[in-house]
């Protein structure tokens, strides 16, 4: 198999096949595009012509180079055209029957030394290889959409694959400017194995009417820095494709997190498969369009909604990073802020932290010296909660310990004036348990800010079954004034972001614990294949493994799903005191400061 991969056939010229063909042709390979549909072949040529024309326009290639690229791409409707290819990449529909038949036909057409690669992201490469007369030459080559832009390529070996074949396509991927990641044969591989479980849970969350599609998508974009929300991404991938991938994953894992949410079957059955059909979780201007248009589920300005209470002054309880960040946010927005801690010294230290943060903003030109001074002047540091006697909104940002929070709310109940809104910033504890510690549970609500509070735009607004409408309206109005994006959710563990984020992180840990892939490969796969700003292990070490374990335990306790049980490796690292960056060691080691 030590042969140059200079002539490559791509079978199936849909969106992915066309993208792969473009990558290969631009890299100097002779590309044989094969599709039984002549219309698909014409569309593939047109797509390549359009993309290369744009590249010339932007000065990325010359007109001569464009001519050469187009000359290297030839299309056929007969599979016999693949006879001289040294590598065949199939990107036909995700069906064992279709792919197995294709491999049988390729056996009769191609040279025994040609490598046969499947582009599947859901089916067993081993099972497909077993249908070939030369299973040692069959492997998986999983590109990501859009292929010209996405850097990740998963190279999938089965127990039958010959190492030289793996080496050849791995080298090809590098020559194409891609980042190859070697993985074993299991449905979803690394990136989709983690991604689709998360997407499935988001679909189930929407189906349960826990949050609107807009709030779910906004929460994951603003709270995690993701390029797309999960429901919009399902529409882009194709609801039917997602269901196929999840069915394959569930058939192997039997993990309920992979059991396709019923709404995926309902939408697929109705032909509402996402962007390609013009409607999925959202409605689009036309089939194939990315323009979302209003439909019956689009939020509208509600009439007769409860008016919010007047908020002029805000109390923030706590002295840590989150408390000082929240106090800074309110003060910048023009509110008078009382920052209260357990002692005057701690309160002064917290205000000093705000002063340093504002000074950095001045240095970077984001804030004027005058605005800095005005903001600091609005903040009063206090050593007791008694100073909250006249605030209109009290926000607690103390330790994530229910007993501590309940005690604090009992104090707020005695100190704060009637009609004051009492908010908790908890990320995982029941808001109603804080509310019941007061004599006015109707005034209590969750305001879950994200760290760092001055930079992160998201606030999860958490209503309990006891929260008054005007309290909810007040917090949403305040979020607008402090330039944050509020999303509504009910009072259950994890709210939106953590309920979707931490099972994904837990599954990544399980992959490492099962020796399926390395930390580096998993992090690379999610950054390059999913567009995530950080890989799961980078993020876990930043969040803190002890914090992550506590959230995993809360989720498991609330939903009683075996798939949510904390990964043993996470528990072992926490028990060993390896908590991430803050201790110098977590999943990785860090230099001591």
C-alpha cells in the first residue's frame, strides 16, 4: 500500500462529498467525482466554480490556479470511473445496505491495493470492512462540514485495517492542511460521540417545554462561547441525520443519553429535517436557506405582562470573584451598590478587586478615568448585611452550599424592606430551598451570572413555582439595563447551561477512562470539529474538578439517569486533590505561580 494517493475518487456528491472534492482538488489531487444523479454532479461542479471564483476575488488564488483546480475535478455517473483511483472516499447515505453494496461493487472495480474509505459518522467501519474482499484496506475518513473550512479529520481504524493504509491517509490529511486524529471504531467516534449526546439532550429539553428554542440556543452560545446553539445546529446537520447517528450510538452504548429524543422522530417523520427542507426546530425562508423567519413559536412581545418593581439600589452579598464582578456590573450600569461581606476588611478587599478591574479597562481604552471614578463612587463596601435595609434588589453570591445560602436568605428576610427582590446566583442548588428559608418566597428568584460577570453576557433567570410575576419581570428588566441577555428556565438542577454542558464533559472523561482516545485528541477534536473555544479537559481544569464533580452529583441525583453518574476518573482525581489549575494539577499539570 506504499503508493502515492494522487488520484482519488469521491462517491456521493452531496454537500459533504462536494466539499471533500474541493479540498482534494485545491491540494493538487486528481479528483473523480461520482454520483448516480447527473443533477448532483452538475451542482458539485457549479459549487466548485463558485467557491474558486470567490477565492480569486479575495486574492487567495490566481485565475490560472482556479483553472487548474477546475480541470482536476471530473464527474461521472458510473462507478467504473473509480477503477484507477488509489483512494476511494464514499459519502453516500448513512445506510448499511447502501454502503455495503457500494463496497462490494468497488471490490470488483478497484485495484486490490486501493484504499477504500467510508465517510460515515455513525455506522460501524468494522462491519462495512467485513463486506469487502480486502478488509485490511477499509477504514474511516471522517471530514467535518463544511469540509473546506473545518480542520479536523478523524481517521478510523477497525481491528482489520492494515497500518500502512492508516499511515497513508493520515499523511494525506496533513498534506490537505487538516489535523488528523486517530480513533477506534465506535459510533460517533470522538467529536460526534460527544456532540450528538449533547444535541440530543438539548432536543429533549426543548420537547419537555423546559425552555424555548431561542433561550436554549442563546444560553449555550453566550454561556459557553459556542458558535451555534444546539437546536440551530441540529437543523444545519439535518434532524434525520442526527437521529440516525443517535440510533447507532444507542445500539452500542445502551446509554439513555443517546436514545433519540422522540421529537427527532416526529420531525423526521413529518419531513421537517432542518435547513435542507426549510423547516426543523426553526422555520427558514426556503429549503436550503440559513435565514430564519418568524413562525408560530417565535417569541412575541407579550401584552398585559406584569410590570416590574422599581430598582434603584442593589445589594450584593459576598466577597469572592463572582460577587465583586456582579457588583461591578451593576455599578457600571448606574445602580447604587452595597457590597457586603462577613467583615469590613473582606468587603474592602472585594471593592479593591473592582478598582483593579476598572483600572485595567481604563488602560485598555474601554473605560474613561471619569467613568471609573463614578463607578467606584457608586459602590459602598459594608461589613454586615444590615446595610441592605434599603436596597431594592439583593443578590447573594456566596459559597455554593445550601445551608450557607439558606442562612443568608433568612437574614435577608429580616433585613431587607418589604417588596425587595431577593436573588440567588446558585448554579446548581434548588432556588426554592433558598426561598423557603424566608417568609416571602414569592420575592425570591434565581439570577445565575457566568464568570467573569463583567464579560459574560448571559444570565439564567430561574423562577420557582412560588415566584411572583412582577419579580420575574423586574429581573428581566434589570438584565436589560445591565446589558445582559436573560434566558428563562425553571428551578431544576443545572438550569440550561450546566444541564447540557456537564454531561458532555462527563462523557469526555469516560472516553479517556475507557482508553478510547487521549486528552489531546479529544480536546483537538472538539475545538477543530465542533468549533468549541476550549476542549473539554481544558475547560474542566479551568472550572475545577471539585466543582465539576459537585455539579455532576447534583444532576445525577436530580434526574436519576445512570448515564449522568460521575465518571470514576473524575472522582479519583478529586480524591487525590488534583482539582485543576488552582492546585497545579488536574487532567494536566500546570506551572506553579
